[in-house]
C-alpha cells in the first residue's frame, strides 16, 4: 500500500503544474464571465430604461431577470469545463505514452521498480480520478462565490437568485454533480470503467505494437457491446420487460463485469507481455 501511495503521489505531481493552470483558467474565466454577462445585462437595461424610457416592469417582462442560468450557459462558464475535460481525456493517453515517447526509457524503468506492476496501472487510474474529483470540487466551491459576485453586480429587482443545488440541476451540469448516490455511482463508475478500458487498450498496443492497435480497438468494441448489451436486449428483444430500477442493477453488474475484465486483462498484459 505504501509503494502504491508513493506511485500515486509521483504521478499526481508530474501533472500538477498543468493542473494548476487548468484551475487558474477555470477560476478566471468563470468569474470574468459573471462580470461580463452581468454588465451586458445591465447595459441593455440602462439603454432601454433610461434612454428609451421603457418601464422596468416591461423590461423584465420582455427580457426576464438575470440569474445564474444565463451565466451557466455562456462560453465563459462552459468553456473552461470543456477545456479541463478535453485535457484530462488527452492525459488518459499521455499518462502512459509520455513514458515511452522518443528515446525515453522511463516507462521500462518504472516497471522495474520493486513493486507489483499492477500498482503502476492502478496508480495512474487513481491519479486520473483524483484530478477529476478535484476539478468537480473546485467547481462546487466556485458556484457560491460566483453567485455572490452576481448579487453584488445586479440589483435585486433585476435578479433571480438560485441556490447551488438549483444551479447544479441544470441539464448542462447535472452529469457533473449527481444528486443521488446511485447517479454518482452510475456516472463516475462508468467514467472510471472507460479509463480502465482505455488503459488496457494502450497496454495491448504497448505489448503487440501494430497488431496491438487492432487488438486494443477490438477490445474496446467488445467492452462497449458487453456494457450496452442489456439495454439493447431489453429495448429491442424484450420490449422493455425490466423496470428502470432492475435495469440499473443489471447495468451495474455489466459495468462491474467490464471493469473486472479490464483490470484482469491489464494486469495480465503488464505482468506478462510488456518486456523490460
């Protein structure tokens, strides 16, 4: 366990500087977005109310009040979330391939450490999970701060205040902030299963080179078919025979099976097929 935690700390620190940059981009972009969107709304209100003499009630009826819903749909808010997501998705591949890029032999030295090779595999996956949860936690901390900035800038008669819970229930954000334990397990469990599948596909390529690309692709396809098979069977063959809660547990079992196969296959490849 101690060596595994050291590997996690090592992998975490290797990406930490870029991770801080992502955090900075998120904070700056979203707070600037609140300011810009609020000023745009107030400028429109001033233009129509004080220059064109529109009544406040008429303006609110026509344009609505300002709320965080407007902010959450803007590029200022969603842009950094997408950037962070895409960066972490790229890093799922880079966390392995940087150890073999060019003439770098660090990947082989890493596998020669006096610890089980599986610890290297799991440590990299744990690092990805920590990065994702860290960014989600950051977003949860930012929401009340950004809401307060909105309240400072927009007068109460032109504003609709939303709680953090109401903000996280928006369609664009619901997948990041599950409301129930079941949803959390479903969303983030599926995400981690996908990470392990990609890791194992990468190990196929590292083990068999050109043939490994084909093996890895086929492995991903089979894993996806296995995971979604219960949904397809229930929808197109059984005519929605199972209740929603029953399908959840069936999909949960399918996900556990896919995840177990990914970990077992990855363990086999990293122990027996990657030579140092």
